[in-house]
C-alpha cells in the first residue's frame, strides 16, 4: 500500500526523515507492507537551494500542501510556533493524519490540536516531540496504559546534560557551551536549553500522557543551569553527588508536582551515569514498577527515527479505517505550588573570612527551621571564604524565608548557588 507525504520542513530532521525512508524503504515495506513517498515539501526560504526527494514539489504556502488531495499524511518538522500550529490545525481540520516533532506547539496548544483531531476524526502523533529517538509516548499510551504512574524522573535536554558532563571534567561553563555549539548539540541562541524552557515543554507533554492530566507548560516550575560554576560540580562530587538537569513529576495525594531544574543525584543512581547529550526517563508504575528509557534525545537521525515510526502508525490506521489514541489527558488535576515541595538543598555562599560568620549563618537558618546536614568551608583569596551548606529536608517556602532572613541579618554573606537534592520520591 502506497502513501504520499507532505513534508513541512527540510532541515536536519526533515532531511533525516527523507534519508530513512529512502535508505530503509525496502526494509519498511517488507516489515509493514507500506511504501512512502514525499510528494510535497514546504519550506520558508525561497532563496535557499535544496536537494528535493525524487518527484516532490516545492511550495512556500502551507495551504497548498495541506489542501493537496494527493497528500495522505502531513509531517510537520519545521519547528517554530505560529506557522507550525496553522499547518497542524489546518491538516487536522481537513481530516488528514498529522505527525509532528513540535514540542512548543504540543506543550502550548495541546488541548486545541487534540480537540481538532477528535472533531474531524484525524490522527495526531507526536512521539518525537519529547525524547527524540527514545520511545516514550507510545509505550505510555499503549504498553503501560493500565498502570497508575506515580512519578517520573528524567533528563530531557541534551545540551544542558552535555554541558554539565563537561563541567564534571573540569571545563568551565562558557567553554562547555562553546563545545556543545561546535558539536551541534546547542543552537546559536541556546537560551531555551540553558534556561530550562525546552525541558519544561517536554515535561508538560510527557506528564499529560503519563498522569492523564491536562497540563499547561506555565504550571511547570522551571530553572536553568546558567548560574552554575564548575566548582559546584566539584563540590557535589566531593559530597557523593552528580549534578544533572532533571525533569520531575510526582502525583502526591491527588496533586501533581512538576519541576525542571539542575539537581543533585547520588552517584549510585542510574541517571547519574547518563552523560553527554544522551537523555533518559525513569518511570514508576504501580504494576510495572520502575522502567528506564534511555537513548539519544536529539539530533536529526534519532528524531527522524521517531517521526518515521509515527508515519507508519498513521498509515496503518488509515489502512485499517480507525484512529489511534490521541491524548490520554482526560482529567483536571491541581498542580502543587513549588513552595510546598520538600527536599534537601545545597547552598554555596561566599563570606568575609572573619570569626563567627559560619556560626551566625547556621544560627539564623536554624531559627527559621532549616537544619544543616553538612558543611564545607574553603578559604579563598582576598580574605574571603566559601561556605557550602547541605540542609536536611525542608519545605521550599521555609527555605526561601530563611534565605531572606540571612540577607537581612548576616552581612558579608553572598549566596552564589542554590541547588536541590533529588527528593526521596525521585530516588
């Protein structure tokens, strides 16, 4: 059975999709009985030369592509938001199956696009929007759908993970970022990665499927890795921890907690060993227990692998005359305030090296209900010292109040880094 594709975007991922369908087309046909060809290609820049797939027609107007009666499945891998959203909605409203890798659209407009898919009886597949080449969405919607997922913990941004891995080897942040850009792991403007927004979008999508909840990306508490220094990674190692850019989701007493920030994991934890640009997600289900998904979370070839898998699934559905499961997010769930989250904290201060500073700081923290688990003190130049406190588990809101009190009561003490230790639920 032959299917024709409308391909929106011929960049790294789009070219990867074409390459996979060309190189592995015979294998795909033998395994599935399906053949695919790209009949139309949508691009933004008319002046750029492109090597089109055989027989494909180039267009600069998305309406020509989604309204083409020859196009069976629309594949959106162009990125961005507004035009991509119009492509997806327009295709679904026309009854065409859609495969997308667009995390920004799915995180911000998920309910809208799922409603369009349901109303017009069209398929919407988005495996590549979360973990690149790692299968996550389909296993949750099919293989694990009978489980109640209580928690997920993962690394979903390869850029940040690569930078922190290099910092663990003694490379400073700025140098590690340049390396990531040179290797193609980071964009020229890396803010979405470094500030945690990319990971937050992926968590919003993944959490909606895993917990069956309607999640808005604005509800995900988000911090990036930009404030970290190599010495923080060094201190963590001395304490027996690794710093990782984590996404975390927990369902506790009917409330959902969603968080993205760099956190400390014990060196014995499986995610502490996920290095470089690799991604991983650890899920906890009531029947399956703990399940670990690991692989390349970005890049043209791995992402194309997920896109092609969705294309095949969409074609099978069309052939069999039924639609696949769209979003499993059916319920409204209260998202917990970050101020209520309880965990241990890592605090690195620079203080004037005078008698009593450490004691006064510990006293103020203790008076605010923040108990100290361990302390590291390192002399610096120019009459300063570096203090690293690791607290006992404490409510986030209480810690914030204690830090504000420290600023008022202890002069000559400057907070440089605040990190959290992965909580009991994540371990």
